[in-house]
């Protein structure tokens, strides 16, 4: 061992040289081998026509497929996790280019739910408003057949009940006396000239004298000075046009008698309800004047005309009223549960499945046999509404699967990648810009959103308001909330602004935003649409800061009838939109929170309990 070490020490220069030479030769051999392998692989790839990128994976967003990058991360638009692109392209060779493909995680995040399309018998519950009215076939108008004077009056007031044949009045008439004399003279020629007798008798009949009255004249052999006006039916005198001693002319109205033993209940049916109403349908109704009692009757008549002003058709029920409990002009509320008039099974889908633009109705049909949820845009033809469902006349088949929830988000994804969508039925290029702000409109991409006050009362108002807004160019989608009296809309700010839409709505008779509808247009609205109009009122309220503003406005809004409240810290004026005159109640509520108003001063103990920044100058 010692001799080996000594040899190395003596020949160390030679050993180092040999080592370096070996390392150099090894490097040359390795480099040559790598070059040969690389060249061979390149030749193989070229021969096999394989031009794949060296990048092993591309990552994209399932909701915004235009986002692509070479590593995982978050989508810059919606902050969802990016997924491998190949997972969104697993539909096979038969993939429709218009398919909207979503990952399972994206579908869950968008809360997408689907349902199999089925047929059923549409059933609709229709709420009807109406009134009790007189049966027009049971009205008798009594007019004077000849001129004369009212000598006696047996009906002393309107509303008096009379029986058929009962005397209503007695008339003295010179013309009647002459006609009676003609009859008496003609009696003597009854055998020889019967035509003369019959003509004289017929003249009296034309003047409403009965056979008994004519027989009495013939029997007495002298004319009667007074003629009794008799009631032709049993009923109630609803109009009395004469008083004792009045002179009347031929054709002048005397009395109006109405038989109330049977009456009509006339309901208003809107156009959208008419397909559901048919003769014989049973209506359950109640009267405001008789709470707790439910009546029932069948539809006996449907008006063939729509009123030009109210846009309703009359639906009539014929009701027995022997106890006279139903009075004309009583308000009635009815409920009709009906199958569609054609009485057949129809394809029905939930309303949530349909996107409606005013011109088109759209659903998204799920593509079967896909690993990931995939949907196709489909336009459909809507039939009548059936509660929470639409009847589909064309565009869907039984057994197909459609999205019933998250439909807006599917449509938004289609818009972003340039596929057919609700607002772009022909498809188009996908937007490439990013919105890094926190107010991204995920439901209507590229659209601004506005929400403002619109007054109204019923479902008919909703249809009119939304139609008026959608008619303005640049408005993409609207939704009016009847309870909140608020309209939410998505619009293209380059084409339209909220003020223009508000003006369009006021032209239909509805107060919107800061604009008030013309009183004449409002007055022409159907009775059910005549909402309680808001009055603008300003009230002085003391205060200091933003904390005061929040407290004052909250106190004002707590009062029934107050729709909007806005307090200005500079002017100390509180601007209110009121449905009724509750100004005093508003001032009291604000004073109870520690703030002086024009007519009510806050209690000292409440004022002193305010935060220091809110303790305003009370001088």
C-alpha cells in the first residue's frame, strides 16, 4: 500500500492527464448519440406527419372558452379554476359546432338543472274580477203610449217591489177618451162592419190596454176618464221618471222595472286567459259584501268581442237570486280552474326553461351521450301559459332533455364564444376583451344593467311595461317586479339610456323613474291597472352626516306607503315618494330616532343618545 501511494505521488501528473482525457472522450460519445437520436426522432415524426406542439397541455375556462394559457390558474373574468382543454373536447367526432360544452364543475357552479320534456294536460287557475249585473232579458221599460197627465201615482220611490199587473200610475188623456168613444160607436156596427170594430179595438191594444180593460169599457158603455199603467212583470222599480201631476208626451219614459230573481255575474277575462275558458266551466266566486260564502255557477256566455279600452272580454254566469242577496254592482272575485279549451295533452316546460326576448322564445336542449354537459340553442313556439309552465306548440319533442335552471348562464357562455344565443340568433365572433373589475355582468355579457322604479298593479301591467321597454332599440332584457315596483334591464349603453326607456314606459300610462305618466293616459288604463299613484313630497329634517342620512331614510321607509326616501345633508330636505298622505307618520317615525322635523321635535333623551357625529345643532 505504501509503495502504491509513493508511485502515485511520483506520477500524479500523468494520472490527472489520463483522467481528463477519459472524461473528454465520454462527452464526445454521449453528444454524438443524442444528436443521432434526435435526428431519428425528427425523421420518424416527419414520416408519420406528427406536428404536435411540444407543449403538453393547454388550459381554458369552461365558462369562457376564449381564455387559453399553458399552465393552470384562475380565469381572469370569472375567477374559476382553469381546466385542461382536452376535457372540453371529449364529445367525439359527431360534435355539433354549435354545442356549448361545460365541465361538470362549471355546470355545478352555474347551478344548471335539466328536465325531460313530457306531455301533459295543461291546467290553469284563472283569477277573475267582476260585478253582479241585471239580467238584460228581465228588464221592462214602460213608456207613455199617448199624451196626458199623471193623476195618481202608486209607486212612491225607486226600489219599490211590484207584482205583475199591479197599478203603477193613473193617466188622464183626452186622446184616450176619443179612442174609447170610437170603440163604443163601432160596437153598434160590429155585425155589419166588423172591420171597423176590430180597428177601433186594435188601436186601444196598441196603447197597452189589456183585454180586461177593453171589455170593461164595452160593458159600461161609456169611456173611462183615467187609464191605469200596470206593471208587466214582477220585480223592482229601478227608475221612476214621473211625479204626480206631470204632463207626459207620447213615447216619454215612465218607469223601469227589473226582475232580480235571476242575475248575471259578469267577469273580465284578459286575452291571455281566453284560451282556457270554455262554455260550461265552473267558476267559484265570492262577494266582498258577503264574506265567507262561496258561490258556484257555470260559464253560460263568452263575449265574442274584446273591449278596445279595457282589453278584456266579458264572461257571464247566470245565477238564481230568489233571496235577493245579490245586488247589482256588487264586486265579485272568481276562480276558474280549467284545462285548455282544446282539452288535449300538450308538451309543457317550466317557465324558467324559456328565455323570451319579445320576438323569440329560446330553450337549451341537452345533447345526449356526452361526457361533459353539452347544450344546443333551440327556438320554440310558445302556446298559452299554464301556471308555472308554458305550452310548447313547436320546437321540442317529448323525451328531449332541456335546461330548466342556469339557462341565462348557458346563454352567456354561448354569447362569449360567438355561438347562437338569445341576443345573437345567427352567432358571431367571440369577444376577446377582459373585464377585471368587480361588476362583471355574468348574465348579459357586454350589456349595462339598470334598475329603477316603475309603478303598476297587475300581471297585465307587467306585460305592458316589459313590452314597452323591449320596444326601445338597444334594450336586451327586462324584468318588472310587481311587489318591489322595480324594473331591471340590460341594455347597450351606446344605443339607449335608462331615461329613454322610462319615457317610453310613461307613454303607456305608467310612472317610471323620475317621470310621471300623463293623467289622461293613466285614466284610460283598464280598471285593474289603475295603480295607486305616488306623490312627491319634501320634508325638512335636521341632521349632520351620512350616518344621519341612513337612519333618517330607514325610518321614513318603515312607514307603509313610502316607496322612496332621499335625504340631502346640505339642504336638510327629505324627498319622499308617497302612495298615500302619510307625511305626519313619517315625521313622527324620524323624530322617534332622534331627528327634529318641521312639525315634530325629537325627545331630548333620544337626541342625546345619538353618536357624537350625529348631534346636530338644534338652535
